C-alpha cells in the first residue's frame, strides 16, 4: 500500500475549509443588506470579522505548509510602502473598529522596497490580529530602511513582551503567538539577498509602550 502523505491531505483540507469560509462570507454579505436592528448588526459584524480572521489564518497555514516544504517560490517586486501599509490598514480596520481600537500607519512617502507582497500581507495581518488581543486602544504599522534592511513593524499599547521573550530565542515559539510567529519567521527567512537573510525581532514599542514585532527584510 502506498504511503499516505498526511501533510498534503491536511493542506488540501485547509484549502477546502477556506473555500467554505468564503462561501459563508458571501452569504453573510447578503444578510447585511437586509434591515436589522442595531444589536443584530453588531452581532453580524462580529461574526463577519471572526470569519475573516479565520479565513486569513487558513491562508497563513497554506503558506506555512508551502514554506516548510520548500514548495513556495518568493516573488520579489518593488513596492511603495505607503501604498502597501495603506492597503493593510484598509483591509484590517473593520476588525480593529469592531473591538473599539484604532489602526493607523506611519511611513515616508518616498520609501520603496523589494519584497514578496503576498507573504508580507499574510504576516502583517497575522501580527495585527494578535495585537487585537492585547492592545488597549491603538495599533500602529510602520516601515523604515535600516542598514540595507526594510523593517516593517507592528506595534500596540498592550502589556508588551516579557523581558525573557525579548531576549531568549528559544521562547519564540512558546508564547501565545507561537504559530503566527513561526510563520513570520519563515516568511522573513525566505527573503534572501546574497548572504543576508530576513529575520524577525520581538521588541518593546517606544511609540506606544506595548509590544513591537519587527520584520527585517534584506534589500
């Protein structure tokens, strides 16, 4: 009997589940067009944002599978970081607003950099969804160029990472954000320029006082 590749089966199952979520979101959109009282509207919006988050997580898992099995080829293109972060805020603002949180971005209009947009979109959404769990009021995205590395950062005003989490790499995958951080790390590592490889860093936000997840991508 031929050996079953369980990882491929799981990846297929995730892909199918993602399609089902897409169908349910389409049906929910139809429900939103009907006259609903304020409480029902809030309930529908909360369900919708939860389903969108789940859909994004399925996308992340598929990318994670492909990255872990060397089945993903990085697509390098040059992007305006202002446009990229504006797109991320536009897509994720409803989820933040549903929790009463603000989501904004800060970046130089002139900043352009080379990276895989699909991977970084998934990484940013994962980081923002995690920040939604801990932020008190504000979440901020930013981008800058530091010593030939593009740095995309997600910051919040929550409790922040513990001192040990910031300093000890072995704790990287043991925190509440485990799988999401693993995905971010693999996505950053996939970006290589000559002998330089991308990486992530867990830091304290000097802007908001909470956690800061920084993704470093070589340029």
